[in-house]
């Protein structure tokens, strides 16, 4: 992500996260962080959620994709196909 896009996507995901306690905004924020070069921060965010919500298969899969946790194996689908335009995803939820 370019710097401006990263900032906008991160801000939008954080706002969404503040209003929604589910896994989805955390997964989107983790994707934004990873794409911004902050993989450790992304993993920590998901690890904390999975620790509190061990039943969340979505969060476990996202964490496994980042190389953490004992989540389900990530799909073999190329990453570019799995990564939606994060700004649009977040914007649609506001």
C-alpha cells in the first residue's frame, strides 16, 4: 500500500473496530498492517482476539496465514486474489 492509502485504510479499519467487536474488522486491520509492513503488530492483534475467542475459525485462519497460532491451514489461493481493496471493504461497513 502507498503511504496515503495505508493511512486511510488503517484509520478506517480502526474506526470500524471501535464499533464492531467481531473478528472481521480485526482481520481487515491485520491485513492492512501486514500490507504496511507491520506483520508482528498484525499477528499480535489476531493472537489476542483468538486467545479471547478461541471458537473464531476466521481469526484462526487469518492468524495461520500470518504464520502464527495453531489455526486452520490457509488456502493455497494466491494472496493477491484473497486481498480485496481494503479501503472499499471498510467503507462499505460504515
